[in-house]
C-alpha cells in the first residue's frame, strides 16, 4: 500500500495552494489531474472524495488514526497538512486564531471576489460593464487591505510564513487580469516577490501546469461553470 498522499487537482489558484503546501512540508505525494474543463470533477470516483465537485482533494493513506482519510476544500486541506506536520500554523492559541482569520479572509473574500473578477473580465460570454467594474473595484479593495496589513509586518499572520500566506499568494499571480497595478500596492508586492522566490513555491506552481490549456469554446466554459455535467458513457 502506498504511503504517499494522493492529490487530485488542477493548476488553478486553489490547486496551487495545496501543491505549494505539500512541497513546503516535504511530504511525498502523487498528483492526479482532474481536468475541470473536460468534466473530470463530475466523475463518480472524484465525487466520492469531493462531493461539491471542486478541486483539490486528497487521500492520505496514513490518517490521524493510522487509517486512510480523504479531505476536500483547500482551506481544510491546508489545516490538515499543517496539523499532520506541525508546520506553518502557530502553536499558541493567539497565533493560531490570527492565522485562521486571515485564512478565512482568503476563503471568503480573496478567492471568491478575484474569481469573479477573472470571470467577468476574461471568460464571460458577454462583457457586462457593471459586473466588470464591481469585481475589479472589489479586487483593488482587497489588495488594499492586504497592502495595509503588510505595511506593518513581513508576513500576513504571525512572525513567520504560514498557511495564510500560502493560501493568498496563488490568487495574486494574475493581478493584471484582475485589473490591478502592483505599483499601487508596494507592500503586498514585496511580500508577493518574497514568496515567489521560495524554491518550494516555484515547484508547487509547476505541478500539473503543463496540462492546463486556455478555454477555447463555450462547451468547455459551460462544463467549468457546471452547466454541462459529465455523463458516463
């Protein structure tokens, strides 16, 4: 029986969060591509471990009780891996809750809002000025929140690089597509560049990256948005 963590993912910001965490933790893993443009996320085998049909998900053959465990939702996986290794999450209650609130900031605001900015600016079949302005403005506001935070400290939470930094970083790799000019956020840019220079991060963002292709047609977009679900043949 393999002892490697089985990773089911795709090279998106949420996927990269876990790719980076696994590389940073030095855990052995095997990456399995879930092509979300082709409907792999709706296949029964994947739904068995990720019932909300979202990547990433993992199966750890060596779970907390020595038995296999599957975990879905990227934030939950980050916390699981932090608990498994004792790394990237402060040990003190105060430090832990400081990190958790910034992780929730990514889960509740950065990911959803920047995702909407991507959608309406790049992928929507029609350009809707209201939506583009709404989500571009929100993206810039969130960058501002982060920039203010990082004007006072080196890392987002605590005194060291941790899960909050790992969670937020991949979403900011497409700043230009979000209508954001890095020159307006110098403290966030300093932080971003420091993370991008880490060898484990550089390895993490390359996981499955060679498989990603631009969305070229309405069918792929409809599959990605859940309008056309995978049907087994």
